[in-house]
C-alpha cells in the first residue's frame, strides 16, 4: 500500500466547481462551461499521473490510499472517509475522467444554444465527482455515497429539460427504479455489518471466506439487485429507454459509458463475495444472460435512434454482468468490455447527437437516410463504433466480446452451452440491430422533410467523436495484447491465480462462430432494410409489436407493481380516513354533542346559576350529614 | 334563653336571603339579599364563638364584614354602571354571558 495526497483532488475539484457554478448562478453563464471542462480535464491529468505512478510501482505497493477524515467512530466500529486507488479503480478513473472530459468539450458546442448551459455543466461536474467517489471509496459506505450521488446527477440530467412533463416523468421513473436497487445496496451493507462488523472492502474480504454461505448469498443477491437497478439489468431495466429524454451528451456519458456500468464495478469489487457463493454467481449469470438478449431484442424494433442505442447499452452491460458471474477470469473480461464499450458506445451516442444536431433534433431513424453524404465525419466515427460493437476484427468489441462468449462456453456443462449460446445469439442480434441503425441513418435514400438541412457538426463536436472512434479501433487490441488487462487486474480479482480447466471450445472456434453469426446478422439487416417506409408499418408480427413495447416490461410493471401499489395506497388512505380518522373524529363528535346538551344549562341568567349553586351546596351538606350520621 | 335559638334565627335569615337571590329580579334587592345571607353567617359565627367560648368566630365575622364592605363597593358600582348603560336594573336582562 502506498499513500497518495492527490486522490482527494480528483473528487474535490469537480465538486467545488459544481457548487460554484450552482451558487453563482447566471453570473457564471459566460465562463461556467470552460471552468467545468478545465476541472474535468485536470481530473483526467491527475488520473494519468496516478496511473503512471502506479505502473512504476509493483506488486502489493500498487494500490494507493488516502485517509481524508474519520467519518464516524462508534465504540469499536469506525468508518473512515478514505480513498483507495487500485488497479480496478484506476481503470474507471481514466474512463470516467477521459470520456467525461471529451463529453464536456462536446457539450460546449452541443448545448451552446441552451440558456441553461452553465447549470448543465454544473450537473456534469457533480456527476464526475460522485462517480469518482463511487469508484474510489474504500468501503461500501463510501461507495454508497457516490452511488446515491450519481443517481442524483442522473436524475437531474435526465430531467434537465423538465419543462416537458414527459421528460420530468422519465427522470422520476429512473430515480424510482434506481431507488429499488439502492435498497438492495443498503441491505447488503447492513447484512455485511451485522455479519462481519465492518463495511470496508478489505474487512469484508477478510471475513468472507469463513462466513456462512447463507449470509454470503444474501449479500450477493442484494448487491446484484443494486447492480440491476443502476445498470438497467433485468428486472429493473425499464428506466434506461426513458432516460434518453436527457440531452444526448448525458446519454453518452452517464447512460452508456460510466454510470450504468457501476453495477459491473460493484460486482467486480465484491468478487470475494461472489466467488464464495455459487448461488449468487448463478443469479448473476442468469440476470446477465436474460438482459443481454432482452436488450438486443428490444433494440431491433426501436425507431428512435437514442432508444435503439439505449437498448444496445442494456444488452452490452448484460454481457458484462454475465462475465462477472463467470468467476475470476470473467471479471477482467467484463472490465475490458466495459472500457471498450465506454469508447464505442459513447462515440456512437455522440454521433447520434451530431445527427440530431444537424437534423433539428429529429430522433426517428425512419426520417433519416442517406446522411453519409452530408455528415462524412459523423458517418466515419459512428461507423468505427459500429464495427467495434458488432465485433469485427480487429476493432475493440472483437477482443472483449469474443472473450466473454468464450468464457461463457467454457463455464462447463449445460450451463456453459446455454450461456455461450445466449451470448452468441446476442452477438447475432447485435449485428442485426446495429446494422439496422447504420442503414436507416446513413445509407439509403433521403427520407427527411425539405425543412431539414443536414450539415456536419462543428469541430468541438467532431474532435471528441474522432478521439472516441480511435479508442473504438485500438482499445481492444491494446487491452488484449499480451493479456494486459487480465494481468493488470489479476491481483484484485484473482489473487490466488486460478488455473483454468479444460477449454470446451478453442478461442479460434468461438471467434469463427461469432464472425459467422455477425455476418449473418449484418446480411439479414441489409436485406430487410433495403427499402424503409417513412411511417413504421403497423401490420407486424406479435414479436415486433412486443419488442416495440420493450417486451411489455412497462405494462408488466404497471400491472404487477404500480396498479396494486396504487390500490394498496388508496386502500390505506381509505383505512386511514375512515377507520383511524373516523375513530378520532367520533370521539370529537360525541364530545361535541354531549357538550351541546350541557351547554343548554348555561342560559346566562344569574339566578339560575345561583339556584344551581344553592342546590349543589344543599346536596353537599346533605351528603356530609348522611355520612356523619 | 337557649343559645341555639340564635342559630335558628341565623338559618332563617340565610334562607330568606337565599330565596331572595333566587326569586327576585331587581339587582338592588338581590344585592340586599346577599348582604342578608352574609349577616346571617356573621350571626352564626358569633353564636358559635359564644358556644365554644373562644374568639375565633368573632374574628371570622370581622373578616366577613370587611369582605362584605368591599363587595358592596364593587357590586354597587357594577349595578350603577349596568343601569346607566341599559336603563334597567333587572338581572335577567344582563344575560349576555350565555352560549
């Protein structure tokens, strides 16, 4: 362990900048975006410095810590606000600050016509600070603060244009779905505290291997619930599509590259719990496999370019979650896919933003078509991201996704075949729906109104896209060559260095299969979308209808959770009003009635009062007389 | 003469006063009846003082007289004020303190 004094600035700088921009208000309108971008860039520089410092150290000296202050100290229980930068955190720090800075730069141009641009940047900085706290906290409690912080930033940014009620509702939906997950995380922390008496990663890890299996499974299941909420995994995935209501840079940064991957971070960080509980691991792979197919199927039917990309994000995170459930080797591949996905998906979202920028905020892909001639740079950067996500060699997705498919097949037995098959099918559908997005948007003939004047975006927008496109091309090769990522993360996720058993399928076989299904998917999409009607056809199969409606996830939630919930609240309200309030009111009413009768005695005539007094006195005397008799 | 006759007289006077307070409407008469009740008590006090052979009852009767004097001053002032404002000394008219 090494100590570092720089870590706190990673969080403090964006946090202070965010507070400053919010407090100064309109006074900061002129330079707010510049400050926010500068701060985000500085955080990236600190991250890079720390990365090189870490590389120069070796072995156990690599992780760096910084103690900020003692947060709470109760008897023998102590929680410190401490930061931990290890091989896993640094990968996230570089991704968050790097992609974050590019998206800050992009947003300067993208949001230039918005009068609330300063507020937007304040929220972005708040998000960067919270996300860095999430990945840098050295205990579950510190992580929880960041976890809630990114939820808040996400809510604020989805509802950034909350003058539109639908957008405000989308923000609320995301917040509520996230809260369900947050309950899981807080329960996991409580169980960990009750079982182990500590909430720090190191402490829980120490206790984990002699804890009861039931406790570990409970913690694992609760952590999975938390991850499902934050990472839009089944069954809490319904919020991600609506979250596209936020400005496109937000979708790129928060709802594609960073925040939604927090669930993968959480599971990878808690690897000692999942490795010790086969049940929890099984739950993780089931959730991952369901979501990767779910998202892919939904992605095939969306006409809104951002929602199609959101469905794709859901599916790709499904791959990552699946990988984290596959044991020590899976974690490294999950993080690798997370980083490559951060590049290509953020790049494609920024590309979608660029298209919307040129097309008067039109998002319906049926109204695009033939944009390649008008937006060459966007087309190229988007195209590189596209090649990366479908997994064409030598682009990034090829290295990271094929590894996950391969690991899934090698999980052994029927489980391996099912998971590998699901992952392979997902790859085919991914190729299909991403080809559909590209064909509908950039190829074919023009289908937009004459009012629209598509044009290439300014340099401030295309330069970040180009950098991310370079990442989409190279990151996979860089991370995979010489098993760089696996070796880098090995001390964190595989400290005992597991030897892998028999390989069920050779890598070359898996790659060949993956390329074959990808080619099939691409060809199917090209054939199917040779002509595209401007209005979505209504005479479609039940499957298309279901996919258009997110496989009835919303209807399910409304029928099973929302309506019974509403019934329950109205029932409780009725009980409260009629029975509880009724009892209280009955007491009051009867007292009032009795008082009404007694009040008649008070007729205001002094002589009556005197008579009553006299009678009372006589009664008193009579009583005394009788008693003493 | 039997000393208990004073007590009977006191009781009779008190009863007359009490009945007067209850049945009469004229504030002045009611007031006089109250005075009558007070003096009936005084008589009882003094009688008991005599019976017990100490001065406690006599002292108490002085207190009663002082209180009665104060009461007369305030009571008459109230009656006069009410009469000035309402041109009536009937206590049934001054019944605003009802519900």
